[in-house]
């Protein structure tokens, strides 16, 4: 050992003591665990040096190391306790309740079903923490309206605007009821006929949608003239091929029937080929057949009664006035 005297001896001994204390880690075998060593000066000064610097009041400001140890022992984050934050369950209030440096993290108090107040599919929502307060976020946003019975565009009306409709379609019905237009009804697409069933008319169409066109001879049945001579002139209206036509009631006979005053063969001349009359033209009696005599033909033209009903006295008088024959 070297003994030192002089004014620097105390300072050198203190430095040596501090070096020994640091080398052993101050674990109870160093100077810090035993009685205080004093190398010059009084004991109070040494104690003051160990406790750390004092403030103006004389009280020690040291001891942060002990406070830190106490904080670790109690299970509180030293960083939190240092700024006065006590960790609690995070709430939606704009405050960092759990002292992790993030405000309202983890969507506190959120995740619950709620009503947004919006119409349609936008009404159902889930609560979320936003800006320190609970809000209700819609689960589904507004979209283009489709035919599903829902208010997809969230305007307060279901299936408005006939979504998916307007195109041509087939109703599956017969006749004029087959052609339709697609429309949205009751949340589903349907085909609405463009024309409703109506009374059948002669037009080649199935107006009453019963599967048969022009059934029941619509517009037909009335008497008409075919425009042909003799017995072929009389006809009846008939619906055929989508149009009315006059169909003759009877066809032309193969041979003229004498004595009936008719044009049976429809050649435009009644009783043609018949040369005998029922009685002389100057005698009254049954009606004479048109064509049995040239004079009778003339009289029948001006007075059909004589050839259709009876050859009376007027008819006999007409023999002279019409034919110029004296009876």
C-alpha cells in the first residue's frame, strides 16, 4: 500500500474507493452496502453526496431509480406511470384509455347491430367508433335497383322504375295475347300481354285468345249477292282467310228445269231451251214460264207477276200492248 500525504490525498482515495465499488457491482460487498466511508470532510457531506444533489430547499431530488423499481414491482408500465396514465379498458371517447398511445383503437363499443335511419337495404348497420363517438355504418350501400322486392337504391321505393322490364317477351298464351312486355311485379319478372282478349273479328287472328283464329264465322251469316246470274246469285257472307266473302247458296244445275221460271243453269236466261207454255198467251191461268214464248219473255221482263204468280187478265192485255199481238 502507498500512503499519500498532501492536499490531493483525500481526492485520490475517494476515486479509488468509487472504482472498487463499481467493479464489484455494489451487490452488498462494495462500499455502498456498508457504513459510509469518509475521507476528509464531515459525515453529512458524504451522506449528501450519496443521496444526490439537493434543491434550494435542501431536500434531495434523487431517488428516481427507487421509484422505477417500485413501478415495475407493481405491474404498471413505467412509461404510463411517468405521465400519470392509468391503463383502463378502451372506450369510444376520443381518449387513449388503455395508455397504448392510440386513441379509440380496436373499435371500442362498436360491432353491434343498429339502424342507420336510411331507407331500403341501407337501413341495417353496425355500430362503429368514429371521432370519439358511436356511429351506425350501413352494412350495404345503395346500388342500382334490381327486381327483387327490395329498395336497392335506398330512395324509399321498392323496385321503382320497373327494373329489368320493358323488353319484349312471350306470355305463353295463344293468339293476340301471346306478345307481351316484361315487367317487374311483386319482386319478380312477369310478362304482361300487349293485347287483352276481345270479340273475334274476321281478320285471320285469334282475337279471343282461345287458340282458334276467326272461329265462329265472325261477321258472317248475312245474305248477300254473289254477282252471278240465276239461282247462283243468292249467297251468304262467310269469313274465310281473314276476310268476308259472299258464298253462293246453291250451284248451277246441270240442265235447265222448265216450268219454274228460274235460270237453273246460271247462264243468264231463265227457261232457256223450253219451248212450250202452260196455256195460250191469250188465256188466263197459271203463271207462264219465262222463255216459253218470245212474247212471254217480254211480258216477264216488264211484269214479273205474270211469270211468278199468275197469268191474269192484265197479263193477257199486255200481250197486245207489249207484244202488239191481238187476242
